[in-house]
């Protein structure tokens, strides 16, 4: 009877521990779903902004060359100003980091979710590296290009022209075109890399939502 009582107590403790684990897993999966969904929405907006910036900057580059269509100086100034700021994708990683701990992974019963979570951000680290390239290049180009790439520092007029581009281009304008071309290349890369990251988040969300419905 004593042995039976001890085994029964151990069984009750194990069942209670398993129940607590499942409750903790459910909370972790719910929190992770909210975080991934919020990050997905942020990245979607950021990627759309990158695409728009690429398209507008292509106009600036075109108007500096032989295929110019004669966009007015005021319009070019508005274009330059509107393409200056660009969002960066800064995801929340708190819940994912918690899920990637030994304890977090041990709680996740679905092996596919466990695999996806374990190295999720590592797979896309190149996106964040590329995201820093344009700001670094901007810092290098700023004082050579002035307000051509940074509104108001210094004014275009102090470079000897009231329009953004002259014919032929000045040294500062050539540097600005090079900067815009580089920035556009980075922007195109971020769009191309952002799309599969969004798709990876969508796939993970499908798994998380399915797991919570079971």
C-alpha cells in the first residue's frame, strides 16, 4: 500500500507538471503569434516604402542623364525630400528569444515549430546587414553632395545652381547620382529579401495558429 501510494503521488505530480507545461506552452505560442504578426505587419509596410523609394529615386537618376524628361526643379526637390527618409525594420525579438532558450524549446511540442523557431532570425541576418549599408554610404556622401541627398545641408544654390541637376553635372551632382544609384541597389535588395522573410513569417503564423487550435 505504501509503495502504491508513493507511485500514485509521483503520477499525480507528473500529470500536474505536464498540465503546467501545456499551459505554459499555450501562453508561449500565443505570445509568439502576437509578436510574429506585429513584426510581419511592420516589415510589410517597410518593404512597401522601400519599393516606393526605389521608384521615386529612379526618376531622380533619370533626370540627371540623357534620358531626362524635363521634370521641374521644384518637383525634383520634392522628390529628393520625399525619398530622404526611409523606415528600417526593427523587429521585436523578446518572445522569440524566450522561445529559443532550452526551456522554451522544450515546451514546444510541435517539432516543425520547434525547428522554425530555433534559428528563425539567423536565416535572415543578411537582411539586417544590408539594411545598414545605405545609411553608412549616406554618411560618407553627405558633405560631398549636400542638400542633393540631405535637404538643407547646404542649399543647392550654394553649389552654383538653383536646379538639382545641371548639364554637364558638377562633381557634387555626380557623387549624388552615384549615391542614389547605390541606395537604389540596396533598396531593391531589401525588397527582394523582405518578401521571403514575410513569407517565412506567414508560414510560421500558420503553424502557430494551427497548433493553438488543437
